[in-house]
C-alpha cells in the first residue's frame, strides 16, 4: 500500500509532511519513518530556526540546530518549510526587553532576516515570515513588535526583508485559528492587503491547525475560508496540524472521532485548489508538544507513542 506523501502527491498536493525536532533524531526507529520520503515529503524544524536559537544575542548567529534539520531533509530528498522569523514567543530577551524605536527595531528585524534567510537561501520551499501576530478578536497581539510599530506595520518590513534575502522562497503568514470563519480569519485576510499596501509581497497563508477532537470547525467552513485566501492570489497550507484529546485516555469512540476530524482537514485541502500541502506537528504522540503545553491533553497525532498508526492514520490514508 502507498504511503501518505505519495498518495498526497497523486491527489494533487505538493506534499504531506511532518515537523521534527533535534532531540528526536537519535531515536533510530523514529527517524526511519520520518526519513521515508514516500511517507513524509516535507519537514519543518519544530524549534531550531526560531530567533532564540538562531540569534541568541544581538548579531551572533548559530545555525547548528536549524542546519541539522535542513540537512536531514536535504539528504532524504524532502521539501523544507522554514519556521519562523518574527514571532513574539521563543524570542530572546535582548529583543523582547530591548528599548527600541521604529527605526532601531526595523534594523534588528532586517538584520535577523537578512542573515537567517540568507543562510538558508535556496533550501527553503517556504518561510513562515511572521507567526501568530493576531489575537482571537482580530486585533494585533501585544508584543515588542506591535507595541513599537503601534500595530502591524512590522509585517511589510519583515516580508520585504525575506523577499530580498531569498527571492525564491514562498513567504507565508502563519497563525492558528485563521482557517475557519471569525474575527481572526477576517483580520488575517486583511493582513494580505496590509503587506501589499506596505510595498511588500506575500505568497501564502498557513493555518497551523492545532484542533481539539470533537470541536473541529466544519469541513465546509475550512474550505470557505481557505478559498477566501486563495482568491487573494496566495497559496494555502495546513502547517502544524494536530488534533488533541482535551482529556485522556483516548477511548475507541474518541479515536474514531479524531479520524473524522482529521478527515475534515484533508478533504478541505483536497477540495480547495490552491491548498498545496498538509504538515502535521510531528507524526507521533511520542514527541508531540501538546502534553508539555496543555496539561492533561494529548494523543493528537497520527501515530501512537509506539510509532504505530492510529485509526486517524487509516482514514487519512484512505482519503488521500
Ligand atoms: C512548539 C514546539 O513544538 C515546542 O517544542 C516548543 O516548546 C514550543 O513551540 N505554534 C508554532 C510552533 O508556530 O512553533 C509551536 O511549536 C507550536 C505552536
């Protein structure tokens, strides 16, 4: 039987991929599955390209962790999605606690992006240029960026710098809960214009897709919102999908519901011309970030902790 990425490509997507993280790469059984490009045609570094690792102090760059994942993907013949450049989280304190003007923070952003995107130029299919800039109500999230720029004016700065450093990488705005209708999706749509009105270019919108079993947006809502982005002449991707149980252990009925919930994501992407790929935020419950961040929650991935496929895996495979 065919594997997920080959099925996805046959179905018209560009890839089916997974996030991974440096600490997981000495697990040989885990790496064997991850590295099979018929299963995962694309890799995203879960942490290694974030600002705190790449530029931990001003103008000092360390590419060790990011390079390890980039080289793994390259060796496996897998597409690399690069993640992420401007984000309020995992941001070193020299940035978040610095005293900045618009001019000095512009220089800091431009220098960070010129270095990092320049370093990876030619290796990244796409960059998540700005991550999670929005609140649920569609206002800009409080951060050193929005506070210094008094709103979203840092976005065109970041996108212009990324374009200059790697003209071939697709430049994405990435966030959670922007893939179904509501204030946040409306604001995300407006971000496309904000970037263009600011003289920069944007190529893609990424819905992270961190969902909860049994409280998914409907497939039709996912499709409608994805189509609205694509109508703005950008591509679309599900970039960090996992669908977690809000309480554990997972029951058999729950695992069946989870399979239906994954089906909504996959069907939505297949049905929207311009939805180009799906990435899961690690493929196995063994290494999911969920239990560390959401106390008592988890079992969100397609493979269980023993690296065995779950019911949702079978459903995704059947749909693809
Ligand atoms: C997560 C990583 O998976 C964790 O290992 C880390 O501790 C925190 O960040 N949205 C994102 C990702 O854009 O970068 C986050 O990744 C998950 C939520």
